[in-house]
C-alpha cells in the first residue's frame, strides 16, 4: 500500500423522495419514457445471459429496443444462474403465515446485517410478487400441492414459507423461462445473440459508455460493437478464490473493465460463504459443489459432543451413524433456538468453522460437519424425504460414494442414516459494481444488474434472494430505469465503430493479449490461480484480521509479479486459445483479490459475510460498528492496477427500519 | 498409492473445423479415484502445458451436471459409462486401473467440431427459437395461483423440463435425431395450460426446424433415452408424435 487511501466527496444514489413504500411507485409515475418509434432507433448491449441478463435482454427486446446480447458459453441457456437449486422468494403470503412485502423487505435488510440500501430492498420485495406471476405465465413448472396451487418452503433467515421452487432445480427452470422469452425475441430479430463472445472492454465516447470490444472466443479475434447504452450482467467474483461453487467460466473481467473505466466497485469484502457444500477432497479439485440450503428444512447439522468421538471420526475409526443421539451436538439448534438450522448462511458458516477450529470436525481433514436426515426420515419416511431431496441425495452419492438415504445403524431402537458431510465454501458475492437507484453505475450509460451489482443484499444474502434479485433487475427494474437515461438519447445517431475511440480500445485490448502471449514463462494459468485462491481463502476468507489482510496484500503483489513475468500461454492467436482466455481472466482476478483485501482492511467491524476477528462479541457473534461504518464503501480506480484504489463513502439512511443487532436466538 | 489408478486416454485432437482430426494417446498415472473425470483432463492439460503443448479443448462450465455445457463421448457412451449423470459428474472410480479410455466429441452432422472435443451446438438453440416458448410479454401476468394445475401434470412437466440441452440424445442416436430434445420442450408446454394456445404452431415449427438443420428422424430405437443424463423419458416422443398428428389433422 504505497498510497494512502483518501476519502473524497459523497455520491448521489438518486433515491426518490417519499416514504419507502411509495418510492418505486413515485419513480415510475414521474420517470421519463421513450416512445415506441424512438425505441426502434436505440441499441442496447447486454453482456451476460443469466437470470438478470436474459430477462433484461428479452424484456428490452419486447419493448422495442434493439438488443445485442453476449455470453461466453456456447448457448445463453448455460449461464450459471442455471445451477441455483433452492428457490425464489416472493411475498405472496400464500401460506397465510404472516408474510407481506414489508416482512420480506425487513428480513432481507436484517439478513444483510443492515448494510443494504433500504429503498432498493423495498423495491425488490415489492416486485417479488410480479416475478412469480411472470414465471408461471411463461410455463415454469413450479412445485404444486395436490390442490393445484403453488407449493412453498422456507430457507434461512425467514420464519415464513415464501420460497417457490421447482425440485432442486429452480435456477434452471427460471433461467430456461427467461431463455425462452429471449429466444422469442431472437427469432423476432429484436435481440441479436452472440455466443462464445467475451467482453474485453467498454468503449467510451464523450464520457458515456457507447459500446464494447468483445473477443470471439472461437476465432480469438476482437470485434467492435456500438450501442446507446451498455448493461453488464456478468455475475459475481467468487472465482477469485479459485475454489468456489461458481461455474468454471465465471469471471470478473467485464466488471473490472467497467471499474477501470471509472465505475465504482462497492463493498467487495462482502463475500458469501455458503455453509452446505461438499468438503474439499484434494489438490486436484477444480470446484466445490453446493448442496442446497433447502436441505436445512429437514436436515440437522451436528458434530460430536465429545472430542474423543471427533478424533475417532477424523482417524476413520468410526462413522457418523455410530454416534447416538445423546452424544450429538446440534450446535445451531443449541446456539440459535429461534431459527435453529435455518439461521442465515453467514451465521451457519461461522458456527461450522468455530466447531472445526475447536477440533470437532468430522472428516480426515477436520474440516467438515454432519448434515443428518435421520430424524426427518424416521418422522416422515424415506419416500417423502426422497421426493423432496432425491436429486440432491443422488448428486451427493455420485460425488462422495455415500448414500444419505441409506440406513446405516440402529442404536437403542433408533434408526440412523448416513449423514452428509458438509463444509462452508465461497458461493456468492454481495459486493459488486456500484449502482444508483436506477441501476446505473458511476459511468453514464453503463448499467449493472444481477449479482454483478452490489445493491440489494447488504453484507449477506438470504437464500432464494439471488434469483429474486436477478429477475427483478432484468424483468421489472432496468427496463424502466434505463428509459429515464435513454429518453434524451433519442436524437443521438448510431456511432460508427470506425471512430477513433473504438480503434484505440481495440488496439489496447490486442496489445494486452499480445503481452500475455509474449511472457513466455513457465507457469500455467491454473497453477497461479490456485496460489491466489489459497491466499484468498487463508487470509481473506471466513475470519479476517488486520494482519491477515496485510499479509494477503503482500502475497497478492508477489502473485501479480509471478503472473506478469512467469506465465506461459501455449498456442497462438490464430484460433481458439482457451489458455489465453483464462490468462485474461486471471489478470482481473488478481486485481479483484486486492480490492477485496483493501475493503476488508478498511472495514474495521464485522457484519454479515465480512468477519473481522478483532470485532466480535464474547459469544463469537459479529459486532458491527454503525457509528463509523454505516456506509457503502465505493472504490475508485486510480489509473493503474498496482495502485491502491480510493475510497468514497455512500452513507446509508434508514427511515423504515430501526437499525439493531441481528438476533436469531429468540 | 491407495485409491488411485493409472490409465491411458485416447483423445480426439483436431486443431480447427477445417483441419483433419486424429486420436492421440496420453498416459495419466496415480490419479486418485475421487477425482472427477474432467479434473483428470485438467491434470492432463497441466501436463501438456508444462511440456509447452496446447491443452485439450473441451466444453465444461458448472461441473455439477446442470448447465449442459459438458459433452464427450467416453468409451462409446455420451457422458460416459455412468447412467443419469453428465460427464462432469463422472468420477475416476468408475474406471479400472490400466484401462484405455477413448474420448471423442459428439458426432453429428448438425454439430460441427470447433476444436478437439468441442462442438457447435447452436442448432439446438435454433430449434428452441422456432417455437420453444410461451408468447408472453413481461408485465401484466395474472396472479400465479389464478390457474390451479394438477400436481401430477406439473410434476410431469417438470420432468420434461429437466432437459439440459447437452445434445447427448443426438450423439447417441444412429440417425442423429434431436427428437428427444424437441419432445422434452413440446411435452413441458403440452402438459401445462400456459402452453395450450400455441401448442399446434409450436410442435410444427420446432419439428420443421429440426429437419431443416440436418438432424435425422426418429426410428424409436431408444438410445437417446437410455443415454440421457437427465433420464428424459421416451414417452415424451410419443407425446410429441401425438401433438404433431393432432396439429396436422387440423391443417
């Protein structure tokens, strides 16, 4: 950290006037619109085809805009939203259990540890109901009751059942719904789809985002695209940690391109570590697999009460099913009686780490806890449990060779089934590109939606809220707010991609590719990425300290040097070069890693997914500092990746909710 | 080494669509059996890069069996020997020590090879674009519970909708037909009231597109359903045929 981090002026989040429940209605009533004839004259680039990107591209196309839609996969249907398992929240109160828009709003703000922007979250809760209506109308086959009405379940952080689901494949069904709408627009010609293209840079003309440089991943050639506005919907930055539940291709390069163009990066330290993932098995591992949070509806999390039992488990002398009920410590139920196994993810993850750090881990590495269905199977029968979680049980068995639905022992007349082993893993990133209420970044004409913006989850995201936010942004928010920006752009003609701004941007991108090819060192991209991932997990992971973060910054500096001097990219630029694609992404993960560490170092409090060990209560709970950190940390690029970024604060204002200590105990 | 095996990989290498491909054989030693098959390919690629060679290109993304990006014809089976699983869900424990494992790309006229094991499956998107949707604009939807749908129908529609669009059915079919893929989408909407208004137009448009793009026709061999990683049932094709005949009768 050569440079002192400086703080400059506050920024305008454009939150509409009025009480929180009326802001969105007021906004829509008074925003500027674009008439149908003018929509035809306006082009919009949408980068990404996940829930946010696909729903935005489809909706903008339906409205009459011309959309250029990009994805890095071979089809828009592959985006990683497809892997979301558990469900999507909506404040329908179909179960008559006391739910309301306000309660969903309140739960989300509380779940985010009072670090989200109140007005955005209220809007999210408000449109949640439209989303489930929309998806049903598209033919998304949500789970239903025998009466033919929609079924609901609970996820962490809520005391109501408001989660709609389609088996353990809700993300898949919602994404295929958005993909089908997108297909209809592609057929109609309103959306042009570019598969296997990766955005390399945003092109700026007179201070506004007016296009992009994208690489055709099949030919390895750069291409230019002009538009009146650019929307990025490129997901989170979890793969900075190398091992995460993200797909292999998930990356932060598009977001970093925006950041380098002046878009603030907000709250990068807020990284969600999901409590129920399959534990690591070895050095060759390429990714971590999530077991849905919905399992916590019926599964009970435990470790042995007796340290001797834990040692025997670690040595492989006994199995989980050998330990009877009275010798099990259901530590979440013990510590958080009101929410039990359904506490939010950050709380569940830290509690698992606490037990494992104390030596109670249950596998050979000591880095795992049990998730047990014995009680539920004994109560409801294996058929009911298999109906609910069958595909997850099969997935677990395929990976670990253990069947969680198989009876393993009977002790004192009680049947015990094989428990799953789980451990926390990097899953979702609450931080992201800063956006105002209109989802516009600090760069004019550049918008960010879905996981890649920072807006709605504060310091921790609740289960089934990611799908809700992605679709809210794409179907119901951006298509409105972007018109407020475009309304005075109707006379702006289409820009030629021969303009010098495009020329320069392409040349710069080409030079960067040439440089990566020319390093000619000895290390593969993955070997350096793994090193970065280990540093991030060990020093910027679940428990952070001032010292660990300073160490991380030092180590990442070395990794950057290693990358710049000792990387080897085989092949050429004459055709597809997957190593070159990965090298480009790793360059940005390194900068992202530093950004996470800078933010974590600055935020001297614990909140949500950000846990600074110096700041905890005597019981080990996160201790916030509202007096000094009740703000969104926005990081501004300082012209060079090796320079420390500058901090700008967006203070938070709560009108509807009283800020208090999060309590899941009673 | 305990719980580790050594094996040979006979892999299809092809530099570009224009160039001629060939099999290359590589050896992997002491691979732990809890390694996934794609992780074994990662290990191979690391070894190739170390030697200064180009890694084997293959499609993959989520690595948890849902995105449909991974493909590979392994030992004569799309997605390898495991049933109901994609290539990324295949683990080394499925193979024997000393075995030679043959790995090829999807072979189909409609799926040209891009590089090595990677093929272009854009034709599947085009079939969906022809009619795989409910024509419904964002906004203005009625309440989600306004139309009750029987649980039996909803569950069956969900089973059909589980198709991940990987193309294994096409690769498995001796005719290179995409019938199971088309049938899954047609069935999902045929089972739900939302799909009814456009049912006739949909089934005709999707089948016509399938024929146009060079996929073969269905001769009820059933290899598609046997190899489908998501266990999409052959009965979907029966439903598709029924839908098609009924649509044609109205013409």
